[in-house]
């Protein structure tokens, strides 16, 4: 049985940066479902928000965050994250991340502006920041002798005291499936970190990669962790609309650099929805697009930045420009067809300022966690920042306590299961779940739609539980099991909020209550 000081489940920015900060003093394992460079972090285009210019201030970044969060941000968390932003950026620069430079600025780096920000404060590497960051960190993780990398492994469940029949419910590691061999291994660790990212694949249309199936949230809930604010799903306003472009994101920065949203006849529509027009927060822009599409029966709207010169577009958006051009769309000459798509979940496993969950020796960082930073709506480019700050906080917490002695854990029991006979059940249930979540739990919600979704989730849950109990596990089954649980938490949270706030908009409760209260669910409560 493999034994480690620290087990990190997930290989995004939060997971890799945490591994590197621990590896000089701890024996670390990183497990990832696919290859090291697959996941949401590597797809991040825009950048990382931080106060780097003399014209900006910490207070203004904090206020922008609180404003976007619509009353539900934890002010203490917001202040903590933003005050620790500069050291996080300095650490990435020290690792060799090639951020875009600009000698004319006082910071020496090119800073862009995105919706909801009062200043240019997004440091980036052209329009492929996530790729630049992940590639830099991944090379260091691979080379580090104290880090064991287990690719093509998916965590099945956490091993906790509760499941072992102990009096105290701490975390001892996890069971994981080797996706290539079908073998289930037991991994023991003194500290375990959930860094599995989000849950965009619960929806039919998403900017997320196929790996974003809510694994960490579901495992944390089953282990005994509280979850909070699961109803707040950020739909990115501008996903490329093209039959051959799967989930390709058109960065917020395109609107930040002057991109204009238009109807098919060329009419600009955002000023009629918000005084900030295209620079309004994402939830407002996404609802405006949704409104215009439904009102006019449109398949998409258009994002036009063709007024900018070709060299500007090629310099600032090389990835987007090349991808669009490969599909026959020249953004220097014509507008880009776009639609909203599920992008980011603001809720997740409740943690403190050290990334600690309710279960001792279990941490959660990144999109899997709910730290209180994002509230009812995430401010653009605060997510990678949150990954960095909380991975550092978790590292300090873990290193403050010596690792405990090795422990023996029970092996995975497959004595009562058989090979699956009908995998079609999994694919059918997956497709059904994503379709009704898109139809009933999307950008605009009603109580009746949510109740319909809840009814279907209960039926799916029964089928999947029976399947899980009787057959050998597979990666598809494990992901579906986690998606259905995550969907259930989203719907329950949405039904419990009798108002419209931030990313949650209900036709039945269009007003906003005077007091903002987070939605918190407790397992078995």
C-alpha cells in the first residue's frame, strides 16, 4: 500500500503549486484523472487579478470583489486573498512563468482589465495564461524527487474514520482507480487535499474540460464536509458558437479591450441592460445575452472587436485569433458568434483561511472549495489568485504539524461485484442529467423547473447507486456518481434561496432580500 505524507487529488494550479511548496519537506503524491496538463487551469485565458500598478489599490480590488459578490463575500477572506496577491504573483515569476511584459507601465508587465474591475490589474501571458503557468509548474513537479505523479488515476472515495468505524472522523487517504489497468489502489496519507476543480460537466454546454465532474465536492460531502453556495453557477457569457469548436472560451479580456456585443443585424444591446455595458459583471452579461436570444429566437449573438488593428489582436489574443481563423472566422474582419456556457461554480466545500475542511487532515483548495471569496458571483480572474493564496496557506498549515506514523488501511473490497453488462445505462444517464440541468437549472430558473430537475435526479441517483453497488467501478461510473450528487446539491441550494442574487436568478423570486445569507448544507442533517 503506497504511503505518503501528503496526497493531492488534482493537478490544476492549486494542486501543483501546493505540491511544490510541500515537496522540500514532505513526501507528496499527486493523482490526476488524465495527463498532468489536462484540466481547467491550463485552459484559463485571461490571467490573475492582483494590485501591481501604482494607480490601483488593495482597497479598490477588495471593493470590486465585494461588489461582484453581491453581499455574500466574506470580507475577511476577500481582504486576506487580495493582500496576499502580490507575493503569489512574485512566486510565479520566480518559477519562470513568462507573463506578458510592457516597459511603459510602472509594473513592467502588461495589465488588462476585465468586467467588474475598476482598474487594469490582470497580469497575463498573452491569452493563454493558464497554459503558461501550468507548463512551468508541471515541469518542476515532474523533476522533483519528492513528488510521485500518478496520471490516469481517478479518486473513488476518501478513507475516513467514519467509514472505518472509528470514533473520530479524520481523513487517512483515498481509494483510487488506475484507469489503464482497472486496479483499485489504497493510498495512505497524513494529509489529503481535494484540488479537483469544478463541475461544469453537469451542464450540457460548458467551457470546462471533460474532467470537471464535481469529484472533490462529492467526495468531501460523502466524507462529512459542509458545502455552501452551490446555487451560484457562473455562466461565461462568451463561449464560441461553432459546430466544430467544443467548449472554446472567448476571454473576458476581449470585451475588456473594447469588444462589443451585437445582435445579428449589428445592433449593440448591452447598454440597454446595464450602464457598464460590455464591462458589466458576467452574470449580468450572460442574462442579457440569454434574454436577447430567447426574445428573438437566436442561436447566438456576436462579439465584435474588428475595429482593433490586426497586429493588436495577434499580439493580445494569439490563441483566440488562431482558433477562430482555423474555423473560418477572421476576428479582425468580422464578429465572433458566441453563446453563454457554464463556466465556474462559486460554491463548494466549506474551508477556513488555511484551506481546512470540517474533517481533520482534509483540505480543499481551488474551485472545489468555498472560501467566502466569491460570494454570489466571482469577480473575473480572482479564481487563479484564490488557488495560489490558499495553496500557500494550506502548505503553511500542513508544514506546521509533523506527519504522523504510517498506518495500515483496508484494501478495496470487490468480492461482491461483477463486470458491468450494460454500459449504455451510464452514457444515457449522463446525457439525460446534462440536458435537464441545462433546461431546468440554467441562467434563469423557476421553482417548477427546479422541482422537475430534483425529481429526475432522485430517479438517476437510485439507478446509479444500484449500479455502483453491484458492478466493478469505471471512470465513467465514478464521474456520473459524482455529477449526480453535485447536481442534487446545486438544485437543493437553488430551491432554498427565495430571492434573486448574483448568479442565481429566479422568476418566482425576482427581488433581493435585505440580508445576504449563505446557503450551507450539512451532511446527514
